[in-house]
């Protein structure tokens, strides 16, 4: 077996796993990658500072990828991690319509299954490390949100959060042995069909503005190419609504 490139931590309870990863960096002065699994998260955080709702029995975890990369490559990391999650879910629950909702949510049909939060430490236009938080609904289907939700237990009660986490660490471990090479040769050419709404008319909220067009492509930086009329617009930040 190849060397495990992660220091792995297990918590009974966490306030927020991404913040705990930051604390581990400060207290351990480690150059290793970190993986943190918690049974319960009390103050989950999603993109755009939204609350992430979870319960005991859901998968809540975070990772530190201790790699220095260009700020231009963060979109690649986003797609890289989303693709690993999607493939792992499809392996454990085959023949179901799981998709990535750009930039980094996992959906089943019109229902959200997982959310990913990527945070970085940037010094002089260089990303020093990457913190990736994952919330995957195993038992929870939060209500009263502006989207519908789904959970793993609707498909199988035999898949456990801890086992999924270990499988995820192993899959990431494989990629990290050649991480820089993977990023340098990264292409979205063969994975476009894994994205929800690909080829369809979509609306994207960018800050406080809404832009409508056709989700026509993804470039190799993980940016969405939106066809608006006869013109193409590159979208590197936003939310499909």
C-alpha cells in the first residue's frame, strides 16, 4: 500500500471543520495534508457565508491540501474535488442521476445532496494551501431552504459516513501523488456530461445581478462558458439559480 499522505483526525463534535483545520495548521506547524472527520458540526458554513445544516449521521469533513498553486488554478481544484466526490457516490450507488451543479454542489435530479466549500490562504498572488469542506447529507433533508434536498439513506442504508470518508481519503491520496501533474494536464473535455444543466438555458446570479444564457462549455480552468445571444461570456464566480 502506498504511503498515506494525510494526518487524519476524528472528532466527536466540531464547531466548524474548516476552522478546526485552520487551528490544526497553527498548532501543529505541519507540512502534511490533513483530513478531519466529525460526528457533529454545530456551526456549518457554506458558500457565500450561508449556513450549512447537518445532524449526527451526516458526513461532515474537511481537508487541508498542503500545496502551493497559482490563484488561476483554484477552479481546477474545485472541479477535481467535485469529480472525486461524484465518482465515489456513483461507485457506491450506481445507475442514478447524480450530477455536479456548477461550481461545486452535488445534486440528484433537482435535489441537493452535497455542498463543497473551498477556502484558501493567499500570499503575493500565490495560494499557500487549500482547505476543502464537505457536507454530504446521509440522513438529513433540510427543509425551508431555497432548494430541495436529498440524502444517501434514500438510496441505501448500508453506506456509512465514516466508511465513505475513509474511501474519500484513499481516493484523494491517489490523486495527490501526482497533484501538480494532474493540474498541469487538467481538462474538462471528458467530464462535461457530469454537470447538471449542461447545454441548457440557465440563469446565473453574479453578486446582485442575474445573467441568462446557455451553459455551452467549461474551460480547463473550471470556468463556465455562457452563451448570451451571439456572444460568449466566461463565468468564474456565481451561482446557478
